[in-house]
């Protein structure tokens, strides 16, 4: 896991691609067409961006490493018999922070904390009040301490369409509930979304 990948490791980083609907989705989020973020893959494929430390958007990571990060958080800060974070620090990082109520119609989480989205509200994490994680344009990772469960998926096709925002998180939260593959949990477009 890197926040600013070293130059000698950059050749290992996957090339990102924009989904055909990405520009339209970004405009829906209020990002103008002339903004550098309107071409996410073009921006995040730049060496100077990959090598930069960008909080909240700049992790260079593989799925196994991200899943282990969330597994450590789901297990109270301990992984492989090594205590990396205290339960108190995790509690601070997952405490609810205020956010813009006007953005409620585009979100699938209950609230934000210091870097994580929090579960328990309407949507895929309903009934999972202590779950937390992050669903980005190409990344999903989350921890559910109640179930001692963690999951991560990374993809290089960048997509924030409504279909993607609901289908993948629903499927993976369904997995933590033991209901992998059920249409009610994963949504109608689950298989086509993963392909």
C-alpha cells in the first residue's frame, strides 16, 4: 500500500480507464467538464499524481493489502497477532462527522467519519450499524467489526454511475451477511457489473 508510489514501483501500477458513462456521472456530481477531475483516468495515470501523497484519493494498493487493512480494523486494530492500532484510535477514526445534507440523494452510506463512510442507514449497510469503509470510483473496502469481516475490491474501470454505486456495495455487504449472490442483496445488475 502506497500513498505516493516510489518511481521504481510505478511500472507495477495498473492503467486506469474511464467508464463510458463517467463524464455524465461526474457532471451529475457537479464537476464541470473543464475541471481536471472530469478525466479521472487521465489525471490519476499521470506519474506526478501517482507519486504524490493525496489524502482520500491517492492510495496505490492491491485488493489483498486493502482487505488486510480493513481486516485489521475489523479485528480491533490487530492483525496476525500484531496490534497496529488501538481500539480507541479506531473509535476516533469512525466517529460521525457533520456533512452536507444536500448530498443525501447521491449517497449509500449513513454518515461520514474521519476518512470512512459509516453504515447503519438506508441502503446496503442497513442493519450493520458499526460497519465502515470507503467506496470510491475504482475501490471498495469495508470492515464490519460485529462480524469480524472485511472485504476489498479494486478495479481499473472507473465508474460512479447509479448502477455501480448501488450494485457493488450491495453485493459485498450481502456477502458479509452470508447472502452472497441473492438478487435482493446484490441487485439485478450484479453479474454484468462484475464482468
